[in-house]
């Protein structure tokens, strides 16, 4: 029976490299509609939840059902992340199984699966990488079009058709790709990058705007004499533009300085009152709930249960993914995640430094670095890990980068210098 099923799936081509590329491109394309699909119901679950389940089944069913071999090099590079995922699933042993916990674990499993599938694709069928990237580009433009309609109807910070924060988190990976293409010499990407950056600004998502600024600076950083001068010029222009926006763009100024104000120490400025949007209270609840469970955590989804009980279901997320990881998986889980996540970013950055002359592979490596760093910044005040449309595009870009590293390494072994 299994042999027959194996031949059927191969004859259809569902699990071949072409099928993998189509699925990865498809999920990137559908991510543009993620926040919309989350509101549409398909029986007891949302349409987006159904898409997520189908996607995860494909990611892991393809490995388990067809018993596809996994590169030893890839496994070693993903070892910290694999250990984190094992630890996260084991947390179900010491905490009750909840819907929120299972959803979180499935989404992080999708992140890991996306990395593995994209890496395998880039290693075995590099010609299909452009299909995947094409899915991201189309997804970004569709999201921009939908959000543009919302801006036309509601004005700056529109939330009706596509929530501003959700759009901005998804657009961040698109910005990473366009920035990388600009650095790779593709001139048309200048206006595309500017268009995405402008949309992020009018979304009024402060964390994403901060991440975008850091991404721009990182993209132009090169530790050489000429590179440092160029970086200083770009940094000066970026900081000056940010100050001008803050002073003269009234909606942005109000977003920072009105509402739940907290005194924050800002370098070279002193204490400034900044709108925290109630996050300070959520963080205090999370830390207080974690007391006594610092090492092992309270279990997957525990922080959502705690916050939901305090606010009678009106709020459930801590708006800080590092606090979520600490609360649910303890210091051990948090350290495993930080090591795995930032080691992936560091590998992509080092690969970019070594291969930036090779235009396309260097572009992939830089885009992966920027996307990982950008979402890491957003995680300080938002819930990226529980949004498929935010974290999976980052995982796919990271996987493409890892696959390109493997391919270059294989070439070097076959054709030594």
C-alpha cells in the first residue's frame, strides 16, 4: 500500500521539487491575505487555521511519508532549533494541553519545516528558488494593494481591510528582499524598496518602523574603508529623515507621545515619554506569573491562559515573544531559541560577507539576515511567533540561504581551487 501511494505521489509530482516550490511560493502569496483569512470561519476554525494545518501537514508529511534524506550539514546547523522544538513539545508533559499551546507549537513547527524545505529546494533545485521569491514579491504587492485601499478609505494607520500591524510585519520580509536586491545592484528595487518603506511608515507600526531603520543600516554596513564612509552617510541620512518624520508627521508623533505614556531613557536626549500601548502591564503580568517556573517554564500556551484570565478573554498575548518563551519554556527554552535564531542570522551574514560578489546567492544571504534581524526586533513588542504570515516568510528566506551555503560548499568540494 505504501509503495503504491509513493508511486502515485511521485507520478502526480506533488512532492517533487517543483511541487515544493509551488507550495512555498503559494504560502508566501497567501500570507498577504493571512489577517483577512483569520477572520473568516470554516466550521469551528478560521480559514487561515485550515490553511496552516494543510501547510504543516505538507511540510512534515513530505519528509516522513517519502522518507526523504536530510543533509547532515543542514541538521547540524539546525541542531539548536531542533533541540528547542523538542523541548517546547516536551513542555506538554508538565502543563495541560491547551488549544493555544498546540497552535503555538504548530506554528513554530511550521517555521522549522519551512527552513528545512526551502534549504532542500535551494540545494537540489536552485532554478526553482526564483519561483519561491516570486511568490514573496507577488504577496507583498497584493498586500500593498489591499492596504492601499484601506488607506484610501480610512487614512493613515488603516485597520479595517488589513490591520496595519499585521501588514507591516509581513511587509518586513518584502523590505528585506528589496533591500538585498538594491545592494546587489538591481536599480529598479530602489523605488520598490521606497514604496514598501513608505507603506510601513503610514501603517504607524512603531516596532516595525524601528526594525526597518536597523535593516537599512545593516544592509549598508561593510567593514572596509569605503564601506564605513558609505555607511556613515546612509546612517546620517536615515537618522535625519527619522527626526524630520517625527517632528512634521503629526500622526506618527501622536502615536509615540499620546496614550499610555512611560518614561524611557533615550541616548543623547534623556528621559522621553513614550506611548507603551499597555504593554508594560502585560509584561508585568507575564513576569509575575513566571515566578517559581524560571528554568522549565509553565508550558506551551500558559502565558495566553494567564493573560486571558486577567482580561476576561479580551487580551491574550504578552506582546513580547522573548517573555512568552521565558514564561512558557523557561530559561532553558529561551536560551535554546536565542542560540538557534541568532546563529542562523550570523551564518547568513557570514555567507553574505564571503559571497556578496556572486549577485544572486549574496542577495539571498543578505535578505535572510535582514529578515531574521528585523523580526527579532519586532518580537520585543509584538507577537511574531504566533502569526504564520510573519514568521514563515522569514523561515523560507532563511532556508534558501542555508541551501545556497550547502550548494556552494558542494561545488567547492567538487571543483577545488
